[in-house]
């Protein structure tokens, strides 16, 4: 068997970490020992250093590489139209036939985010033309979850309605399975698609052994990039993305440990995220905040690993407004590092069921509206919301709710529910002003602040039973149970219905955040 693993790119990030952990486990615990070869397919060259490490982890199993530029994000291509998918389908079929192996398993990642609807359309049509070839589509994120800018791209790719998109991203073919990484998504998709949807949460492993030389290099890098003053680093192990809500991580650090630096490992990738990074960097320079973005760049091989940076940091941060699973939760626990994190509703129940307990988590960080021009902020949100709502497909406009800040006019507001401009206004105040204004509104922060001052925030214990829930062996077992289930012609419901049900959830106010618009 040839296992083909397809993703738009292999840039640093959560999906790549899932692939690098999962594929060796799938091969190692293959009950039939039938994978003879693995091929990684990407829309751009795969970083050589990462690829070398991946091949090493794969042992004797050969690993091939196919660069298919049309698999990139649609927004990064020169031209996409309603005929693009046909060219993609033809090229994919020719390539598959050139492999000269009838036993092929295709594993795609994040087609559901809608960054290349033509690719999803081509692969869904391939599933009908090649009914004997099983495809497993892992859904890390969804295009209607804070990403409605994808809809015009899909229209350009030939979608006349969300029904078209539903059939492309969630095809009804019996040889396509959907893997969900958290229970909320799984329950909704399973209700609509039945046996073709299965639960495949991300792998949790103990922290890797890090050479002392690499640990020293990570500590030196942090010191060098933060002015050489030996201040502690509070690390966000991620790229610079709006959904990571990085301004809130900076606020948390300033409230709990004002002398610490807030540091991200990766840089921004796409043009829209670069604008977000530029806004943060510009205000950082003007205000002299202790914020450093992209300490590891975008995959420079001579720098320490993310694991080494986590080891060197004092505390790990995760203030995302949106995650499919949230790998930093696991990374902090595996490294026995204190974590300060915002609760992500579709993630926490899965982690708790696995035996993990996080002492420093919070639902929302409240800030007084007196710290910003609340009238202007509400007007900005109204304008942004109306523009966002105008992007909605007509079929969904009736159940899209307004963001929480527009539903009430209170004395305080969750920081995560502000526009970026509103967040930056709050951060423009001094550390003392922020502490006086915010600590009473968020009483659990006071004991955390005291413990952080002594360097004694609590770390999450790595539970012994986690292996039974999220370990490599159980991951591979779930994967192979699906792969071995065979291809059935039994009816299993509608992918279009699944998309509609998920959208009805994700377009309610609970899931809306102006920083994503």
C-alpha cells in the first residue's frame, strides 16, 4: 500500500506537527504491515530540514515528496476559475495512475478550511470516479468558522451556493471518511454522515529528550532577542495568527508578570496575517512593549526546536479564540511547564476526558470599557459585523447572530471580543493602570499574579492514563479501524446537511470574534 498524505503546505504549525507525529505511528502500528511507501504532497517545497527529520522518524519506510503547486491556497495563486478543478482532477488522476499501485490510501488535511475549493472539488469528483480508493479527510478547521472571506474565493471557483461547497468539502461518496479532532465537531458531523465520520483526536506524547547543547542555545536565543537582560520568557508556541489572539497573551503577561517577555515561536505566513503582525509590531515599537514575534522565524534549520524553546521558557501561553484541538495544551503538560490559557469550548472536554487538568485557565479576561472609547469601538464592531454579514451566503444570513459587544452595553467586556484596534487601545495603558482596572474584575488572576511573581505557577501533571486516550498506539488503532472498515454502498446521510449544522453552531454569537473579520 502507498499512503499519500496531502496538505496545502508544510509550514510550521499544528497540522504539520500532527502529520509528523501521526504518520510514523500509523506505519509502526499498522496491524497488517502493508504500508510500503509514504508520499507527502504539498503545494510548495517542503522544508528540507523538517523532511530530513521526518524521514529519520519513518525508519525503513521510504518517503517520497510531490510538489503540486495547484494545491496551494487559492489566495496565493494567480488565477482560479470554475474550470480549475477539472485540470486538477486530470493531473491528479494521471499522477495516481503513474504510481502503478492499485492499493492506495489518500489522507488529506484541512480541505474543510476552504482555502482551495477547486482542490476539494477535484478530490471529491475523484472519489466518484475511483470508488475503490479510500480517502480519509481530517477536518482541523472549517471555512465558516471566522473565515467567511473564503466564500468569494469559492464563488470564483464555481460555487453557486453553499450546497455546492458542502458537496465539495463533505462529499457523499462512500469511499470518503471524515476524521474529527474534537467531540463537538464529531457529534455534529456524525449525526449527518453516520458511519463515514470518526473521532481522531491529536496525538499526545511525553516531551522529547532535548540535548543540553540545544537547551543552552534556546536559552541564549531568548536572552539575545529580549535585550540580554535575563528577563523570563512567556512563550506562545505558534505562528502569528489572528485567531491566536496574541494581544491577549501580552495583556495576561503584563498583568501576571510585568517584567516578562511575551514571545511567539513562528512568524506570520499569509498576507492578511502579515498585516496583523505589522500592527502588533508597530505598536510594540512605539509603546516599547516586551513582545517579540517569530523568534524562530519560518523554519530556520540552525535554530533550536519548538520543544527546546518550550523547555527554556518560564511559562506557556495559549489565548486562542479558535482551535480545533490546541496542541500547546499537550506540549505544556508534556514539558511540565506552567500554562496560562483561555478556555476553548470545543477543546477542553476532550482534554479533561484524557485526565488532564490545567490549574491556570479562564473563560474570559474582562476589561473595563472605560479604558477605551467604547462608543467608537461599538461602532467599529457594527461596521465590521455588517461587512462580515454581507459576506455570508444567502442561505445562512437568517441565523447569523450579532457579536456579544453589540448585544449589551455593559461596564466591562471580554478582551477577546474586541477589535484589534480596541485591544491595542487597552494595551496602551501602563502596567499599573491595567492592574488596577483588571484584577478586581478577574479575581482568579490575583493569586496567579502572586505565584507568578515567585516563579511558582502550577504545571499540569502528565496523567498516566493519557496514553490510553491520546497515545500513538490508540491513534493508529482509530485510524486503521476506519481504513480497514472497507468501502460500503450503505447510505450514510448528507455532507451538505453536516456543513449546514456546523455553520448554524459556528455563526452564533458565542463563536464570533471581531479580530477574525
